[in-house]
């Protein structure tokens, strides 16, 4: 009999949730991570009393009550509501695209006026498309929201984030963003959202409590020995690396952060400010304290921590963040997925192993689904 039922490669949200649920079913799990800490990209570093989202901002949102109750059973979540603003050439616009944005953009004050303006804005795209489905992000954006908003709030930001022309990017990326005919700056349509009180490390620690963890442990350096320890593997790393890149490398976008401490309590007045013009080199500035401190409590902490976010193409040795779901990469990913589907003792899950642009809640849903299918 092997020492463990599951070797879980990666202690991010998929791995940690799987470990928690499998342990509850009496399974013996070993979680390994090549980093020196648990939590994957959810990991926060405490700087000057502020939880800094070291690998990029994470905001939990879901309409799934089961998922919401689950995460809150591990740690209570606060009432943070994401309402990013966009800065274009010094002018500030509300996001997602809503009546506030339309007022700032065109001076319209009622939904009826805004509808007329939007119809005018979409007209060109409708003529160009002539009834066919949008083939790329540019066509999709112009059809959804028209040319002004596309030019001012979408084009530059998207091309910086993805390093590709909007004409080469898939339409689905922009369909993530809601369009609202109300004065509502809540970025998400979901019923529930928030940040764990005390930070994401509490969530991950809670999920991995009583599970054996090995840090600084690289699966690929000790593949045979580690594999021999458990009956099955839950693999959450990059799928192409698992197969030694045999069909070629998948592409990712990586993000680098210039994190600075500012000697003022409030730098930008919001957690997220997007810089949508192409000429500003960073995509957004995150001011971390606003995720967990609200109203006048922000002044209790005299300093603030901000991260300037730069998006670049991934190269070997960098952290892979976003899968690039363009046609070339999708075909390649599918070839790897076909291999993965033949594995009987390996479960692939999460953003890197599924090569999927995933939010957190769907990752948890996927773990629920996986655990149910295993009938542990
Ligand atoms: N986007 C944009 N302008 C913005 C914010 C987002 O054009 O100010 C587009 C961009 O293409 C981006 C996509 O919407 O890739 C999804 O943005 P989201 O904020 O959901 O991405 P994430 O937070 O996952 O990076």
C-alpha cells in the first residue's frame, strides 16, 4: 500500500480545495509546491500591516451559494465590491460600462438617451458584420459597446494586457465585462463577492490544515520518487510541462509588479485603477489596502502599498499567469488535453493544467465536480 492516496502538485486554490475535500473523505494527501509558500497566486505578503496580493489582485465572486458557503465556512469574507475606474489621458471613467460611464463619455443622463447613443455607436460594426458572428475581440467589442468606448477604454488596455492586436484575440475575453443601463459600478454581476477577512492566506491555511505539505519541492526534479508515494496525482501545474513540451510550448502572459510603499494613507482612492491608453506602460495600479479597509479606517494605517502592473509575454523561468487562448494555442492545448484524458491516475485541474482563463469560484466548482465524480 502506498503512503498517500493523492499526491497534489501545487498548493493553489484547486490543489488546496481538493486536499480539503479529499481529506474530509478520509483520503491521505500530500501537497507539494515548488515555491517557498502555499497558496499559489493567491498568496499575500503582509507589508506595513497591509495584505499585498503578491501575484496579482484576486477578488472572489460567485452566484453559487454552495461555493460561497463553502469558502465562508473556512474564513469569513468581507463586503468588498469591485468597482475599478479607468484613467484615459487623465480623465477618469467608471467601469464596468454603465450609466456613469455613458454620462462621462457622452453627457447622456437617462437610459433612453444612452440607448440611442449606443445604437449610433454600434451601427458601423453592424454594417461591417452584416449578420455574421464577430470573429475577434475588436469586432465583438464594437458590436457590444461601439467605437468610442472601444477606442478609449478597451483597445489600448487589451493590447497591453495581451500583447496582441484586438483583431487576433478571441471575442470571449470581452464578453466577461457586463454592460449596464443603470448607475451601478459593481464590476461583477454575481450575487456574492468579497475578500477573506484577514486575507487569502487564511483561506489557504484553512483548506490545508492537517494536510502534509512539502514546500520548495519541484515535482519535475523528483518525479519518479514523488509519483511512487501516492496512488494518484492531482496535477495543477502547466499541462505542457507535464508532457515535457512534446508538442511544443503553450504561450502565457506573465505579469510583473512594481510594488511601492507610499508615505500617505490613500494614494488613488480605489483598489483598482486601469490605465487604458496604450502609451502608459503599465496596465493598472492596485492599492491593496482598499481590499480590506473601508471608509475612514484606511487612515488608521498611515502608509499605503501600491503595485504597478506590467504585462509581458511569458518566457521560460517566468511565472505563467494568463493562458493565451488564441487559435494556435487552443489547438495545441487540445492536443495536450487529449493525452491528459487518457490518464487513469492523474487528475488535471486549475488555470495552468486546464489551460483556461479561470476565475476562483469556477475552480472550486470544478473541484466539487471532480470529487463527486471520483465517488470517494
Ligand atoms: N478590459 C478592457 N478595459 C478595461 C478592463 C478590461 O478592455 O479597463 C478587457 C481586457 O481585454 C481584459 C478583459 O476585459 O483582458 C477582462 O478584464 P478583467 O478585468 O476581467 O481581467 P482580469 O482581472 O482577469 O485581468
